[in-house]
């Protein structure tokens, strides 16, 4: 995998933007000696990468973390930070419970999440679902005892729905739909069936002030996962949350639709869905810990 990246970095014919994104991948790998490049490739002029934190082949829990629409490798550093922190926090939470586990998180930039226009359809989500299912199947063959969880956000929740609709989500044991752009009617029915059969546990959340997620549900995938039978809905608007160290804490509310936290020109912090202090993020850590220790 590293050879593919190094060969790309050595190419003189790559467009400047493609080369810059390949360098971003290398910079993420350089700053964490435990980061593992699972795959890297270029399709057209667009590079893709999948990076793991921890060892997926030896992990008791493997968490795939997926981005939303209009996102490419230029956003990798922020998502990599979230994946690293999620890995460390679940490890810590397991230790606090007296049940240490091996955890790996995978930041999955293996799909083209499209544009604000294409997000209303399912094409990009369907193709992404097929690609992710291949990766998950390969991992499950090599680590059959590992519990596989998929954490999706925005348009990647539509991808999650397509996995169930296409009957290619059989290796997924725990799933999260965060700030969902919606799933199709067929996907909704398939998710409800899988939950009823005890094949998967699905969680969903969305901030009250998120005005973007509902717009995604105006297209071909109108079903809010929070409305599906059997889905466990949790809060992210601020309030009590399970702390990583075992005590209840007051989690902060998510603002808007952002995945990552932003600090404005006045120095004011605007928490995204994966902010380490956010009520929704702390709940995510606790439920992943449940999945691997129950």
C-alpha cells in the first residue's frame, strides 16, 4: 500500500491538486507511527485512501468512520484526528470498565461522495456501499472474531442504507447514522428487518439546529433513520452523557451540520458532531464500548 502512495508522490505528471492530496495522506501517516495505510489509489485525477489506527487484524472492535458529501482527501487531517481520538477514547472506556479490548478505527476515504446536487440521488452512495462492503468482507475473512461497527455521517448514512438494501451489510454488527441525509424506503425496510432479526444494532442522532441534514431527505432517500422501528435514538443537543472515564458529564450541544469543530474569528468554539466534548460524541464512545464489552 505504501508503495502505491510513494509511486504517486514520485510522479511528475500528476496534477498539482492530486499531488497535494497525496502529500496530505503521507503527512497523516508521518504524524502517527501507529497509522497504517490500508489502501491508496487514483481514479482519474482523484486520489482515495483508507487509513487505520490500531491493528484491524488483531482488534476486538473495528470501527469504520465515513465522511459526508463534497469531501475529499483535503479534509483527511480532521477526520484522521477524529478517528485517532475515537480509538483512544474507546480503549480508555473499556479499561475503566475493567474490560480492556483491542480497538482499531479506520478513516475510510474510499468513495466519491458527490456534490450538493448529486447527494439527492443514491448513485454515489450505492457505489460507495459496494466498495465498503468489499473492504469489510476482506477484513472479516482475516479477522473473523472482530466486531465490525460503521459510523456514518450525513450522506454516508445513505451509503449505509444502501448496504442493507443490497443485502451486503451482513458483517456489520453495530451502525450509527449521524445527521442523516436519509435512506430509501427499501433501505429502511431492510434495516428494520435486520434489527428485528438481531443481526445489527443501529443508533441515530441529529442536532435540533441542523438545517442541512433534512435537505438531503428531500431527494430519493427521504426516510430519517430515527423514524425506523428498532433504531436507538440518542441526543446531541447538550445534556448528560456517559463520560469516557465512567462518570456522567454534561456534554455540549452540536451546532449546525459540521462534522468537525470550528473556531471563528472571535475565538468562539462551534462544536461539530465529533467534538470530544459533545454529548453525541460521548454517547458514541459509550455505545461502541458497549458493543465490544457486552
